[in-house]
C-alpha cells in the first residue's frame, strides 16, 4: 500500500512542476495589462480577440479584430511585428497560448487584457 501513495505523490509532484514551468513560460511570453493600461494603448495597438467568432459577434471591444484560437496558428502571420499586439480572450487563458505562438514566431511587443473580456468595463460593440 505504501508504494501506491509514493506513486500518487510522485505524479502530483510532476504535475505541480509542469504547471509551474507553464506558468513561467506564459509570464515571459506576454505582459498582462489591467483595464486602464489596456484602454490607454488601444489606439496604438493591433487589438486581437482570440475568442470564437460566435462569442466575438455577440460582443467585443471596439476596434478588436477576431482571430479565433482555433485558426490562430494559420492567421497570425497577418499581424505586424512593428506595432504592439493587444490580446483579449474570454477570461485570460487563451491569450497565453496566442502569445506563446507569437513569441515563438518573432513577435515581441505582446500584451493581454488581465481577466479577459468578461472583466472588460470599457466600450463594446454588441449585437442588439
């Protein structure tokens, strides 16, 4: 019975180490901006909403362009490297994945909305 608990503990340690590594990789790939900081830079940045089209169509930050995560790997190449990229998703998770793809492909000026669209209190364009 002891070996069972040792195996369980080993698996939990491996999972914890993996999650810690992912956390630091994500933090290096993108800078999180709070609402105020994100809003200040909107006009100077390429604002990309990585939610699926149906969610984007329901409502999005004014000026945001939709590149869903499911298509991001094929469509990010249209983004400019000489302008900041502001990422937005539903709750602040998918933006990390998008940022890692961008960073891997030579993009450096990458930011994300902390907490995602669900926390956004600024102006939005939505279906009425």
